[in-house]
C-alpha cells in the first residue's frame, strides 16, 4: 500500500470537512499534518460558550472537536486505506479550562491498528501543546466496506443538485 | 439573573428551560427539557446543522456526547440540595447505534453524589428507550462554596 503524502492527506481531509455539515458549520479546519499526526482547529465562537459567567468553551464542544479529530486521524494513518470509521467509544479527561476568546487545537494519532479496530489518542490545547486542556482516547471501528470515495462522491453530487 | 442565581430555583420544566437558555452552547444545539414526576427528560431536536454523516444521514457523534454531557450537568444541579455549578472532570461515552436525523432524548441517573465528586450515568435514545443510541458516564467536581470552607478537623488519620 502506498503511503499518502501530507498534501494528499490534506486534500482528502479538506474534501471530507466540506461534506460533514456540522463540523463545517463549526469552522473546524485543518491546521497541520505531521506524518501520522493530525492537528485540527476549532475557531472560538460565542455560541460555543458553556459557562456564561467565564466565557469558557462548553465541554461538549471539545467532545465534538476531539471525536472528530481522533476519528479523522485514521486518514493520516499509513497502515490503512482512507476510510470511514464510526466511533465505538471515547473518553475525555478535562484537564483545564479553554480561556474565553481563544481558538482550540486538537492533535491526534492512531497508535494501534487491528483488523477491525483503530485505537486513537489525542489532546486539545489553546496556547501551548505543553498545556493540554483535555486528553482523549478511544476506539474506532474499521469498516473498509464503507468507502470514503462513495461518501465524497454522494455529497458532491448532492451539492451540485 | 446569572445561571448561578437561577439554579437555586425549584427544578421545574420552566426553570430548567431558563437554565438552558443561559448556556449559549445548549441554546445553539437547541436542547430543551421536560419534567415528568421525578424524572427529567432532555431533548435534542432534529436539526440538519447537527449532521455528521451526510450519507445515512446521521447526527455527529460528538454532538450526541455534548448533549449527554449537558443533560448530566443539569440533572446533577436539579438533584443537589444546595445547587452549585459543577465542573466536568471526565466523560466516557459508548456509541451503540448511529443517531439518525430525528429527535434524540436523554435521561440521567445520579449514581453517586459525594461531598466533592458526583457520578452521573446518561442514556440517549431516539425512537425506543430500550434501544439506546449511546450510553455515557460523567464525573463532576462539586466546587466548595465559600461558606462551606470551614477548616477541616484532623482526626489523626482516616479512622474517624
């Protein structure tokens, strides 16, 4: 199996992010690809606030970002073909508070691949990678029969209608 | 009136609705709540902006998690004798079925409330409550209020 270049991975992730309504509306976008490590960005918006008294982002908005980033990290994994991977489970440790007004970055990678399961880990931070505000770990079901190209084609066809 | 003030009101359907309105993200997701006797039912209405898989179509799994976390927090506040705003410590979520593009419901159980920590379990479903879409467990930190911060008496170990 050929290893995709960072530019090819970025192209697939970019097309995916346009086809997934919710994360597209949230403005979640590609920040960086470093080998098999993926970084996505969630721009700060007032509607994401969970604590109206501090302006801190809702833990649930972090759940969306981390679920999405760890799941999408499968595209950057060189051991498998790009595919759709439903989340099996996800665990998030909230280590700090996302300060009001700051964009949030999520970093993820697949650390183990089996025939049917991808194990992923990642974290979210605001200002420094060394100060994560949340850590995440989870497993994703590997379903090669769900072809990513079909998803991308079907959404592009719908967009043209 | 701030959310901290509002949570001291009796947790009826209308006060829960006022709490939810104070949280911008809960308002954005469109979460509402109903009270049936002792039970609180949280509702995430069907909305195309929540789609995470356009081919099924299905609601983004992260959104289902976010909804369940918000439900757990307000369920906990509603069951507290002296309500304070809890802080999420960790959240563990098992996805059981895709969340289709329709209304999603959540109900919570306060499994254990200690002095500092609460454990809340959450079930989310769509058409049938016995076919859950996802189950989750959240731990919350219950911040000490200033009035409660009396100096602890050291009893010489944990025997007392």
